[in-house]
């Protein structure tokens, strides 16, 4: 009862926070004056002057997509260089050597694509410079990329006929300056107040009460944790992420981080409704995501508190958070493509693992990544509207725009990338001897470890089952490439769909128009995600977590 | 509307369709349909594997052969659906082709050539002149340049009453295949043999020229994409299963694959399209392209001519209004006598109304010299012994009598004009007896029809040459949403362009040559078959009955076509849930006995489960053929209501039906000992 009340408060705070943030973000991304414009306006304009950006110059979808790809390519090259050269660069108090090429490749892609899959252990393999100038910078930029694409897609879906998708460089600047930086500042300060370290000096040498010498790794932790949560990045300072007592010391820091994971993705739903000029559209998408989130949370909570009949399952969990808060975090971090953890997902009950995997496999659309969750869900909206829209006797339309062959082709292309990446990648990994070396355990749980890793990479989530050895050359390379697929094979077609829709006349709403708000549409959207998204993975899930659960019920364990 | 003897399906049709469905197994025919093509390829591989098993005596060969058999059946059923739909069109085409006999025609060198030359109809070229006389078949599409004749168009329209065709005006076009009943015409040939309206019609109904419509193309892409996804699902399942220590026979994987891909809608998609065109055909409307039928479902605004669509077209007497000091009966008797020899529809309606109002024993029997209407006097009437009765426009009668209507009558005359009616005055010598109220009579049921359209979200706009006052009154009475008064062809065109600029799709019908630009501009243009060649050329649909209200029916057929496609697609995809639950436990239960919990249907054995799913997959196609051909039931309603209803029937139904169906088949398969 206590737990449920806590969940209810959490969801209410999340909804209110997202709603308020959307109200704040609307002028930021539509050229109006926002709350922080008086303070940040001059900074923004000064930045444009230095960078030579003409913020009012609109881009079509191709130019926008090209800007995204170019900018992210440069980000990748920069980060790769830092990781390879960190041994020779300053701000390396613990004298950490250069990262191996394949691991640096994997890590650079991982942070540029907002996945933050960590095949390394941060405190042991990264210098402070790499953490701050490398990872933290990409934490901001990859999140801002997702937000910019999200906003551009919204413009295409909702704008007037012939509208451009906006200017990528201006959208990036505004996302960082007006949204990510202020929010990170607030969250960072809160975390510091809760005891999270923020220092440029290296590890602390302490003598324990027993008189032993201990090395406690420290660094700019609070700043990185703030953006890792707000930007659905998930890459922690410490290898064990937010389960580490210095990364997430208290219940309050835990709740603040958990809220931050979902805050911007939720706000994007409402921003969509606001920019569409019909807030009900935003509520409908929020409701569809919310229903699936709560359903997933319910299963995880039930599975974890019930455990295996001997009380709650506490294996791999922090005593200070308990089963309920670990369940909430697990649902949030896999639904949003965050990937940070406050408990070890490997040790969750099989059914919880099932939900976590489904959250990622449907394409990270249950709130999903910042911006990415919304445009991912709009992909399903296009499919749902096309499938059921014909049933009202008209060519399917969404927000007055007809969904025709071009949009369906692009949507199917984007949609294919999930099963292709996850099933294809996992299938190869389950057959190749070189790949099988990464699996710690046999039987269905081993399959789950592989499947989880590939779902996480393609969904740009970044969390993992702990037993999975991600640092082999095969896995770093394969997962790295699939992170690219999961990110850009959706971004580019979605921008193309937005561009195609923007070119169309908006038909006026009549009684004959397919209604895309209200419970009926929410149900339809949830069913589409379930039947098209989740069912694709049903066969392999049956061999993984479902087989494990059914065997567990029969008294067999893996 | 009349029915055609050949359009009803009969046993011969089924036999032909069965033969055609085998012929459609040819790879080239299969390539047009991605889902069915993939199914056929899978069936072929499965057959080879099953035969190999049979030869080597491997276990399970019997069930594998059955699976292969049912995969082929699935392909054949899909072919059968298409062939049956095409067959109905072919039957109609054959009856049309019968009228296309090669005949000798009388070719004229010039319009008044006294000595026509006999040539074969096949040699005619556009622009040549021919003479057709009583009993002659009109060789091809032509324009009448001289003469008036009655023409039997029943071969094309099914309407047995002959129609008048004459030179000039809007009734100057004749269609190849029709026959002159009386008199003769000089025609200028418009279409070369093989390119006439009749030829196009035959090609259309046969489906030879059928091109995929935009929605159909988009749907095909979606289905191909889903097929690709399920291919990934089944192909990757093998390594996953091997990892788990399970070996899945390829035949079983093939069965899983075919049951998951959307074979139901894939198999019925083209049948739905052809059947939609056929429904239109049976409503006696010829679509020049499938695109127009689909666009009809999308229409937001209907432009309807007032005359003939909303009103009967003729003003009719509605009431007699006596002047001061005149008794009703005196006015009615005078109006009756003044109209007895008036042959115009207005005159007849005055006589009708007078007869209805007068008691049977009080009919005037006087006769006199009729005075016909003339443009100078604008009066008509009768000169009886000792008195002259006249009726006509208000100012004309006032001039005839030299008096003005009394103020009471004047007020009522103004009221008639305001209400959109036409007042006539009746006078005896120099006395104004009273007024007749002529009004446009709205066709019965029209109001309800418009209310239905409004509920569907379609706006109706009335087009009329009347002045705005009259137009407004009739618009209000008929219940249209808007009107365009004193409409000229340019105004119509402008109006359509404005609507389209606002994102609306517009449908209209017309018959005159001056309608052609508007018909071409409209998204859906229906030309009357009686109309001019220009109008028919510009339109994308032609109504053989020349009934302007048909536009509404066209919209309904278009919507029904789209709904049928959406409903069966939803049904097909929803089916997959049950198939997963039938096949997956069957595949894995040997390795993971716990997965028996997924066998919610409690199917007898893994073999029977897989076989039942495959059989269900094939049978559901044949079970849904009638629905595909008939179209999903459609009652006009708003989109929200339609969605709720169809989602409940085809979405929820699609989830539940296969659970029941597969279970039933499993019981049968087990009872028969097939697996």
C-alpha cells in the first residue's frame, strides 16, 4: 500500500513536471520568448555570432538530416580521439592509459547515439578529461540531438503546409542552453547537497576503521549524473551506475534521478500537443505511453515483491532502495532509453527481465529517449492510423495530413530496423563461438543476456544484464554498429516522413475525420505497439525469460 | 437501376474461377502479390522437403505433407478470391462484347451526301461522317450533327426505354453499341474502333486495365514490410532454438512463417478492389479508374445541381391565393380553365392541383379558344364565350387588366417571391382574381440523405441558377449546408478550387459541355451518360442512368471499399496473436515442458497444433471471400462511431476468432487422426 501510494505520487509529480516543462519549452522551440530569455537570450545570440549560425534560416528535411549526421559524425571523431589519447592529455590524475581501439569505437558511438552502453568501467578506464570533455559533452549533445530531431519531426507533423523543419543548429543550441543546462544545474546542486562528489582531484586515499588502505575513486560525479538522467543517457560515473552509494546516496537523490529520467520525454508528449494546437493530441500519446509504462511497472513490482516465494527478491538490489524503488527505476530506465540502473537487472526475476526487454524492443517508445521517444511513437502512430484509418472509409490521415505510400514505405523502413538489429544481432551472437564467450550462464538466462544486450544497443538504452561480457572485440564492434542502426535508421526516415507530411495540405477536421485523441485511439495505439512491436519478439522471449520463468515455477533454476 | 442478366454469380462462374485460380499459379501471375508469392514459394520448398522426408521415411512426413498441401490451398484460395471477383466482371464484359458485332455502316462524304458508301465498321476513323437509320447499330462513339432520333441504349445502361438523341445541346452524344429505334441521324465519329467508350468499359469491367490505387499501393507496401519482418522472426528463430538445444524442422518454421504473414488480407486485397468496381458497375456507374472510386470515399464536399438532384426540376403549383372579394372556387376554376391547354409542366401542375381541390361534381366543362403563351404578352389562357381568362407573370397580368393587385394580394405575392417561389396572377377580363403559388418541390427523402451525409462529415453545396433569395429558401428547405446562387460554370470552377485550396476533396456531377472544366477540376467528377462527349471525357465516372443523386451512392461505395480493406487488414494482423499461442508452445514444449502454459487453447499435440494453425490460415481466406466481394456492411455514421464498431468487430474479433477456430480444427484433426 505504501509502495503504491509512492508510485501514485511519483506519477503525479512526473505528469505535472512534464506538463510544466512543455509549457516552458514551447516558446523556446517556436521562436517565442521564454522564461529564461532575458538571461540567456544574449548568450544565445552571442553564440550564433561566434559560430556563424543563422538561426532563422529554415532547413528542409534533407538539410536537417544531413546536419544531424554531420554533427554526430564530428562528435564521434572527437570523442574517439579523446579516448585514444587520454593517456597523453591533461586532467588525468590517476594516469589512466589510452582506451583500446575497439572499445573506444564502441564507447564513442555509444555516447554519440545517446545509448551510453558501457563496455568499460568508468572509474578505472577514463581520465577526468575524458569524463568531462568527452562523455559529459556528448551526454549534452546526444540528448540535444534527440530533442532537436523530436522538435523538427513535430514541426513537420503539425506545422502549416510547406513549413520547413526548423534549423538544426538553432534547435541544438536552444535545447542545450534553455533546457538541458538549467535543469542539470538544478539537479546537480540537489545531488551535491545529497552527498554526491563533485571534484577535479582524483581518487581519495583513506584508511578504513580496520586500518586498511582504501582508494575511493572520485571526480566530477554530480554534474555527469545530472545530465545522464535528464538526457536519457544513463552512462554513470561509476561502473555500477546509480547503485553506487556515491552516485546515488539517498532516497531523495534516488527519486530526483528517477523523475529526471522521464521528465523530458514526458514533456515532449505535451509539447507535441501544444505545437499541434490541439493539446488533446499530446494527452493521447502521453496516455498510451503511460498505460504501457504502468502495466510494465505493475509486472516488475509484482514479480520483485513476490520474489521466489521467500519474500521480496533482494538479490542485486541496494538495501537502501528496496524492491519497490528498484522496480520503479527498472521500469523507468528501460521504458525511457536511459539505461542507468540502481539495481542489477541481471538479478531481477525472469518476468521483470521480460518487461525490461519488451520496453526496449518496442523501440523505446514508452516515453523513450529525449525527443526520440516521441518520434519513435509517432512512427507507431503512422502505422496505427494507416491500419485502422481505412476503417472509417477515408484515406488515413493524421492531424489532417494524408498517410500515403511514401509515408508507409518510410515508416516500414524505420520499423524494420528494430527486428533486424535485435533479432539479427542476437541470432548471430547466439550462434558464433566468438560471441558466445560473452555469455556467463547457460540455458534460457544466457539467451536473455544476449537478447537484453542487443535490445539495449538497438534501442539506444545502454543498460545490460551484468553477466554479459560486453568487452570482447566481437561484441564491441557488433553492438557499436547496431547502436548506429537503432539511432539513425529511425532518425532519417522519421525526418523524411515529417518532411513529406509538411508538404501536404491539411484537410479540415470533419465528423468524418479519424479521431486521434480519446480513449479509443489510445487503445488502438497501445494495441499497435503490442501486436506489431512486442509480438515480433514473442518467439525469442519464449525461449528466454518466459522459458526461465516457467522452469522456475517448475523448480528448475539457471 | 436495372439488373443485368449476366451479372449474377452462378455455378459456371465458380467453375471458371476454380480453373482460373490454378492458372494463376503461374509465377508471373503470382509476382503481382508479394504476400501470396512468398506463400507459394514457401509452399514449394515445403513440398520438396516433405517429399524428401517421405522418400527417406523420416518421422512426421505425413504431417509435413499435409502442411505443404494446406499451404498450397492457401495460395489457391487467394487466387480463387481474385478470380471470382474478376469473373463477375468478365460475365458483364461478355454481354457488352456481344453488342460489338462488326457491321456495315453508311459512310458519307459530306453531311448531305445522297449516296452513302457501305464500309465495315472496323475501318471507321475519327472525324468521318456516317448515316444511321432505324434499326441500325451505332458503330462507335459519335456526336450527332444532324437529326433527332430515339435510341435504345439498353445494351449499355440496361434501361429499356429509348432516349432521344439530337444535334446540338447536351444530348448530342451517342455511344457505340446502342441502336436507333426510329428516325435517322448523321454522326461524326469520335472514337476509333477499339477505343470507344464500350471498349474502355469492357476493359474496365474485365479488370484488364486495373491499376493499383494509391491506398492499395500503400497497403501493399505495409504488407510486404510485415512479411519481411516475419521472415526475420522465423529465420532468426532457428539459431535461438539451437542455442536452447532445440532443432526445429524447416517445414515447421515454414508453417510458422506463413501463418504469421498477412495472407488473409494479402489474398483478398485485389478481390476487394475488383468487387468495389463491380458494385459500382451494378449501380450502373462506370469508373474510368479505381483511383476515382477511392477518392469518392475521401470526399469532403459534394456539389449538387439543384434541378434534378434536390428538386424535381419543375415548379409546381402549390396553392391558390384569391384576391380580395374573390371566393376560392372562382379563382381555382379560372386557373384550371386558363391552364387546360397549357402543356408545360407548370400548366399541368396547376390543372392537377385544381382537380384535387375542386369537388368532383364541380368541374368546369366549358371550352373555348386557347391562347398560347407568347414572348410578347407573356400570358396564356383561354377565350370563352363572353369572357377572357389569362394567367401569367405578375407584371404581365397587371398590364393585361390595367389594374394593380390589391394590397392584401400584393403582400402575399411578395411573400411567395421571398420564400423562393414564383407567383402567377390569374385574371378574368379586367379583374385580377388571385395568385397561384408555384414552387420548386424538394424530392422526398433528400433532406434525410443530406443529414446522413452531414453525419459522415460531408458538406453538401447546392448549385443553382436561381437568385440568392430563392436559392436560400430552397437550400433551407432541402437542408443543404451551403449554396451557390446564379451559378455560372466559372463560378463552379472557382468554388471547387477554393474548396481544394482549403484541403477539401470535391465531388460534383454534370452533363453539359460547360461543366467540363469543373468536372475535370473536381476530385470526383460524375458525368451523366446523356451528357456531351466533352463532359464525359472530363469526368472520371460516368453514370449510365444519368441520375444526379447517384453521386451519393458513389461516395458510399468508395467508403465501403476503403473500410473493407482496413477491416480485413486489421483482422488479418490481429489473427497473429492466436497463431503464436498455437505454434510456439508446440515448437518448444519438448525442451521446456513449463512452456505448456502458453498452450492456452489446450491443443492436442504439437503436430496437431501446427497443422490446425495452417488449416485455419487457409480456411479463413475462403470464409472471408463473401465479405470481400460484398464489402463490409456500411451504414453512414461519423468516423468515431465507425471506428468503434469496426475495431470491435474486426480488431477484437480478429483476436478471438482464431483461438476458437484453431481449437475447433484441432478437435477435428485429432478426431480424424490426421496428426
